[in-house]
C-alpha cells in the first residue's frame, strides 16, 4: 500500500484539488487528488528532482503564478 501525501501548498480554500505524491527509495509517483483511482505518473527520483528544479527556475510560469498567488 502506498502512502500518498498532499502538496504542502494545498490549503482549505483549494477544495482538496491538488497533487499527491508517494515516494519509494527509487521512485516518486504523482496523482491528481480529484481522481485518485486514475493513472499515476511515476518517475525515477533523480528525474523527479530535475522536474522540480525546472519548476523553481526563474523563467518558470509555475513560479510566477505561485508568486502572484502569494
């Protein structure tokens, strides 16, 4: 059984619409909390780390959106 955790950026105003992750020593799985029985995206841990680094980059629209959201 996997241990799914919600994003730390999820708040009560989000209506539980967020991303959940589950980790193992070698992989990270990602799913949509609104549809937990649907498909998951599973990446090797180094690839997930690279993915997150890309989201944190100054040119990232996700970073810009998070900054605007405050």
